[in-house]
């Protein structure tokens, strides 16, 4: 049996298997039913590992052990494996989420917070910066920044960027509005962006940005995050953002934004 390494790698990612597991599984699929020794030879897996790999696959729902001597294993239909793996992953994810939620009730989070507070005392203001790659990471960091906003949020983005950011950040923006945080958004406008702008009119003031192609976020005039590439010309995986905490630059950038804001037209 010859299975391309690229295909094996893809199966590992999709199903959460290690290399030996995916080799034994695909070997069994090619045979339907087989012994551990045969699968070891077909999949090029050490015989000393074949039984524990098959036991692991059995627990995960990929194979069924047949009674008798010698012990043989039966491949579960792939479509059924997909359903079993979905349920298994959901169960594992639910357990992990539950454990993380319980951290708030225990001592672990308190100790971590104490370590962070002690460590941050030794951090120079110029070190409070970082680069982020990949749009999901950018939005996650934006969410983290705006959670702590006390006074104001300024967001400048493209029309498509507005649609994406509101989808990702709307729940947090709604919370900020309830805390009376001033939220202003300037964005290029297309049909979808206009629709989104109208939908969030109660939580943010949105105005049209026609002559400036920029993407940045200012939180309380001190945290600045700006994207260095045009989102029309970069793949989401390669989008890059720079975050800095600097009241000097943040305050200056917000003053420049304030000077332009009054000349921008509201979305109708």
C-alpha cells in the first residue's frame, strides 16, 4: 500500500491522529479486516507499537476488534468515523471549556494574575508592543484591547474590513456602549458596509471615509493597533498588524483623527 505523505499529513490534521495511528488506519482501510502484524507490515509501523496504536484507534472509534484468535481488527466505515470524531472532539472541547471556566473559581487564575502583575512592573513602556500575523490573531487582539476601554474607541478601516470587524467585535462593542464608551468608526463604504453601518447605528457612530485608505484602532488614546497592508491585496493568513501602547503617539493620532472626523459624512 502506497499512501502519499501529503495525504497522511492532511488526515492527521483533520482527525487529530499521530503518524503511527494514521498509517495503521489507512492500512486497515485498504484491507477491511486484518491482524496487528499484517497492519504493521503494510503501514511500516514497528510491531512493538501496533497493538497500542490499534487500542488507541479503537477508543477513538476508528476500528473494531473482532473476537477470536488471532485477534483481528475491522475498519469502521469512514463516514461513520467522521461522525464519531465530531462527537469525540465536541466532548473534549466541552470538557476543556468547562475546565477553563472553573479556573475563575480556583486559585490557579489568581496565581497567574499575580505573576503577571509582578512581571509587568519590570516591563519598560517601550516594550509594550508587538507584531501579529494572520487576520484571526489581529481580531483576537483587537477584542482584547477594546475589552478594557474606559473612554473611547476609534476604528478606521475599509468597507470589507468594517463588515468583518463588526462580525468579530460586535458583542464587545455592545458591552462598551452600555458602559458609555464613545465609539467612532470611519470606513470606506460599499453596499455591504452601508448595511452594517446602519445595523450598528445604536452602538457606534459611523461616517464615510472616501479619500483615505487606512486601517487602525485607537483605544483610550493610548493603545494603537495599525495594519501595515492593504486588505484588498493580502491573503488573510499574511495580514500583519502592529500594536503599541504609547499615550504620546496614541494621543497625537487621535487628535489628527478628531480634526478629520467633523468633515466626514454620516452614513445615510
